[in-house]
C-alpha cells in the first residue's frame, strides 16, 4: 500500500522511527549491567533476577504478531504512538519501582509496548519508502540503529547506574518517547490495510503468552520448591495445557490465526525458527551470568562491566557489515554455521572461568568470539526464515523469527539461571566459599548454554540447505531484522 507519490517528510519520519527503535533495543541491553544494583536495592532473590529480563522478553515475543496485525488494521501511525506511549509510561514506573514485583510487572508492560512499536515502525518504513534502493537505505538505517542500540546499552547501563542510579536506565526513555510522540503526527503519515477482516486473535496471543509465562515461572521456581512437588508439576501441566490449547485454537478455530501453522510446512521456515530459538536461548542467559560473574566474583564496578561488554557489542557492530556481505556472496548456511561455531567456542571458553580470574584471561577471548558470532548467526538465520516464503507471507515470517528469538531467550534465561543458582546453592550449603560456589554454578550454566548453541549448530547443519537460501530478495528483506 505504498502511496503513489513519495512522502516529502519521509526522511524526517525515518529519524523519528529509528529514534524510537533505538530506545527499545537499548532497553534490552542496558538492563544487564544494572541487575546486581537492582537486586540489592529491591531485595531480589538471586534466582529471580532473571525475571527483570524475562518479563520483558516474554511479553515482547508473545504479543509481537498481535502488535503487527493491530498496526495493519487499526493504523500504523496510531499504533506506533500507542506502543511508544505505553513503553514510556512503563519506563517511568520501572524507575519508580519500590519492590521486585512492581518492577517485574512494569517490565512486562514495557515488553508489550515494544511489541506494538516494533512491527508498526517497520510497517511504516515499508509503506513510506518506495521499493528499491530508497527503501533499502531506510531498512539499512533500521538495522544500523538496532546494532548501535545494543552496543550503546551496555556502556550507558554502566555510566547511568554508577553516576545517577539504576532508575535512570529506565527514566532515560521517558523524554525520548515524549519528544518522538509529539513530533510523530507532523512527520509520519497514517496508513492501514482495508482488505482484511478486523480479527486480532487475542485468544491466541493471550494463551501462548500465558502458557510461556507459567512455564518459565515453573522452571525458575522448581529448585526452591522441588521438581517433584504438586506445585511444580501442576504449573508445568497448566503451561502445557495452555500451549496445546493455543495450537488447537490456531489450527481449528481461529478465523484469522495469529500464527498460521501451515507456514511451518515450509521446512526451511521451521528449521530457521528452530535455529533462531536455540540461538537466542543460549544468548540471553549467558549475558546475565557474565554480568553476575564480573560484578560478584571479579568485583568489577557497574561502569567497568559496561565497558567490558563493549568487546562483544562493539565487535558485533563492526562485523555486521562483513557478515551481510558474506551472506550475500556465499549464501546463508556457511555464514550461519560459522557464527554458531564461534558462539559455541566462546561459551566453552567461559566454562573455564576461575574465582581468582581476570577479565583479559577468563573472558576477553570468549567475548571477542561471541562478538563475531552474533552477527554471523543472527543475520543469516533471519534470511533463512524469510527465504522459504512468498512475498505475501514475508511479514508473518519476519514476526515468527522475532517471536522465536524472544521466547527462546526467555526460556533459555530461566533454564541457565536455574542450573547456575541451584548448583551454587548446593555448594554454599556444603560450606564452599561464595566466590567459588557462584563461579562453579556459572560454569554449569555456561556448559548448558554451550549445549544449546551446539544444538543450534547441528540444526543449521542438518536442516538448512545452502541452495534454499541464496535468494537476493531474501537478503534485502532479512538484513534489517538482524
């Protein structure tokens, strides 16, 4: 639904959209460094700290497809503004949180706002810029902003937490959201689809998100209450029932399903989403454990931790261009396999951490390997997810791979933190000194992450065929999603 004539305000609109996406991406990375400070101030149990990340990821991933449909049907500009307002308001509440429960709920609302903003923003770009080189430039700016947001987040998290307090990692979003909201009506043109029925499949979105939240909660709490208890088993059964209901609802009853299951008949789509799920499944939790190791064992400050993460984030930004060029030249599979191999290698390096270790020896080589592995894995896996579908399903395929990554990250974080802290708690009860106990627990978590990434590597080798992902159109579509 591109307009006949180019919108003269389109480049100013792009600046506003990229600014909004910058703070959404920033807020994922910026939280990691501040977690120990948040935990101390709000009296978090160690094992529950992961919910500051997981609450955001679950609602973000669970409502991403619904947010995209709402933008298409209600209006892309209006939903962009609604999502941004929700994100900004939730950011304010996050900074004002006086308890762990209050912060976790506010983070969930933040994720919902991000799930509305992201697909609306991408849709605005697609209808504002004419197809071809102009749209590719706009999408390239989108991708660059996403990468720089992640890199800036780790450093800003350390700076803001050290000099202003952890509250400011959330409050920094508020004035930015307010300015973008005020300017959006003047520079962004409204657009929506009128050729499809207004059916948003709220039942599907609520059932899948609810099922995933209960599942992650059950996994994270099981070490404390016991895996064989009625509570744990009951919660897992409840989560399974909700997810089975979602699948049945989508297949049999939803008139306009949130996730048409027929798309998974395309083997490449299914394989790419599996790889993307495993890719994010190891990454989110790994960053959490690395943050805690640096601050609790190596005794680095929040600022030093933020600077330390730049080895990964900065390398990822620098290597995004070469990763894209190699994917275009060689195809997605060899680049994806290389990226997954580097992630596994980096995580295996983390398993050798020492309670008396140092950043240059114990972490830096792994940080650099993972920094190269991130763009070499994320870019081609997104290309593969889009290469197996026709143009009419490109939006759905893009939403699916983003959802797979967010949900994989949430579940992976729960599993890794549960393994790490369960083992650490056992050692503490046996009288092991805290630095040694936590280091050993983190090692166990990194071994699990290495196993998850190894499974992703195997999935990439076995299920993705090189000849299926050599589509030039797929490269153009997928690159900005990385």
